[in-house]
C-alpha cells in the first residue's frame, strides 16, 4: 500500500524540515506487522514529494491474530495490500512529530497553509465514491478518484480506487485527516478497539472532527461500530449533540439509522423471536450473532433451554459476553449460553444439537459466491429442524428518502435482493436439501414494494 504527499511551495524541499526526514536518505521503520519505507521520489525547489511504502507480512498477520472467517481467508484477502489501519499506524510511527505540527527549523511554515497533494492507493471503497467525497471535501480537499478494477464477481465484489487529494492547508492537518479517514473508508481495524482508541481519534481529530458533517459516521466506523464507545466519543467531542445523534443502540449501524423512523430493528427482533417460538424448538443457534442482540432477547424466554452464538469476530463475541453477563452475577446459568468463535463456511459440531438455526441480516454481508458453502454447512451437513433467515428487501429501498438509487443500506453489504430473487434462492435450497419454505415480511408493508425486511422459515 502506498501514500505520498507533495508540495509546490518554494523552496519545496522545506518539506523535509516539516516531516523531520531528510530527502537524501531512505528511512526504514520496523512494525509489528511488517516494514515501512519513507523516501523522496522527487526533491527539487519546484516540487517535493515524500512517499510512504508499506510492506505487510501476510503470514505474520495470521500467527495468532487472524480475524478472517476461515483458514483460507486468513491468507487470501486484501489486508496486506489495501490501504487500512495498517497504513495509519505506519503513518503515525514514521511521521508522528510532523502530525503534531511542530517544526523547530520551520515553525512558521508548519503553521502556514501550503499547496498540497496526497495520493493513497489502493483505497478500499466501503461505501463508494460518494462516501470518499463526503469525508474529504468538507475538509477543503479536492477529490480525484480513479476506480480500480473490482475484485470479485457480482454486487459483492470488493471495490478499490486510486485517490488523489489536492488543496491548500497545513501539512499536519492533511496527515491527521488521512490518519483518521483511511480506516473509515476500510471500515475495519486490524487490532482490538477499546477506549484508548477514543483518545487517538479525538487527538487526531482536534479542530476539525467536531464540525465535520459526517462526524457520526466517522466515529462509528473508526471505532468499528462499537455503540458504547461511539457514544462516549461523541459525548466528549460534542456533549450538546451526543444524545441527539446517538440516542439508542439501534442507531449505531448505518442501516439501522436509515430505518430508525420505523423502528425496524425492534420489529425484526420481535418477528424472529416469534418465528422461533412457532417452530417449537428449544435450542437455538444464532449464526452471525455479532454483539448478541438476539441472544439477549432469547435468554429471557423461559421456553429457550439452550443458546449458541457463532461469529467469526472474536471481539464481537467479547461484547456479546459482556451484554449477556456470562460468568457474572445476574447472568444466565452456566451452560445455557455458549459463544463460539468460528465460521459459517466450515462444519462445526459445537452447535449441531440446535433445533433452530437463525441468520438475522447475515447473508447480505457475504460475497454471493460464498453462499453455496454456507448452504451446504447449514442445510446439508448440520441440517437443523428449522432455519430462519432475514435479509433486506431491495424492492423497498426506493421508499427510503436518504438512500441513493442503487445504493445499499449498509456499506458492508455485498448484495441486497428483491423478493423474487430471495424466494428463488430459498426455493432452490428447499429442493436441494429437503426443506419447505414459508415467506413473510417484517415492517410496514407497501402494497407494491412489500415490507422493508423479508424473512423465510425453512422446515425440514
């Protein structure tokens, strides 16, 4: 992954004083996940450019740190190559003093607005070109984004771009903007996100984040959609607007914010709990349980005897354990709830005893070409008596006034299906694995476009 910053200020080689890095040297930085090189491709009085080249060790990432869904995914993914939190860490490591805006030799220049140009490539576009512009243009930067060929097939393909920013501003401001917003575009981080990340965010966002029109989204994504952390950060950043912007947990995820006026998340949970009850099952596996919202609802139902929560993200499971108060006073009895770190693409006998498997708003976060693996594991090999699946109804998206045509409700969605496509998918599963299907909608039903969420109950 590559980041460069250039200026045409005269003499342009003064950039070396601001960065505290001499243009005639190759600067090498060892990192826990690889190595970074900082060098100057061009250093003249007319134009000076510094480049940060990051080489991530993909094998080293897997050793005890992999957070991908499966074993193959740990090795075959974009983490070593696409701009992400790895690049932000390298930027802070290599140019920490420059990011503070301090320069002993050229402090007046460090405080001045300079003509600047930055290039980041390849930049993940988790949210599309519109999001890139929404992030950088309010800060005064002109955005020139060149799409790079999509990796993967269909709507679930991973999109990348070559980003060029131009404008006039302080060098330290540009570096801090990049530090915060590159991980926001990737919508992920390679390390544990705790309260210490709030301090980093507010430090690097000082003087600009509080007035940014997309500050809620920036905070949520930078903190990996941790609702509690996002509220703390917003309270510290702008106490007078914190309750307005993030009043409830249901407003943390982008699609939930979009759907908030109709309280669709609450309706969805109610409908799923009722559907589970109707199957007669008493042991339930929540596949893709995330932070445990559904498990929290089900643990209060006396007719549910056993609960399993499966998720590929260990951090999500830690938050679920806190929500459920596992192994704490006031929590469920030992053995009633079991949280499992694992992937849906591999058979897992640990949840095989469940009567009912539930995938609530899960499939749309996966690439379509991975769905057959999940179908085989869930319906073919484990084969519970009932399986319940919910997913957004793309037909209904036209009724959301703040959603652009063709856009998805969440930037991490790989696809969103209309009712016909969803029913065809479910019917094929039923024929292949011997399940009957019953479809229903969740939320206010439009006579033409249906309900905002669609649900199918498979019965073996």
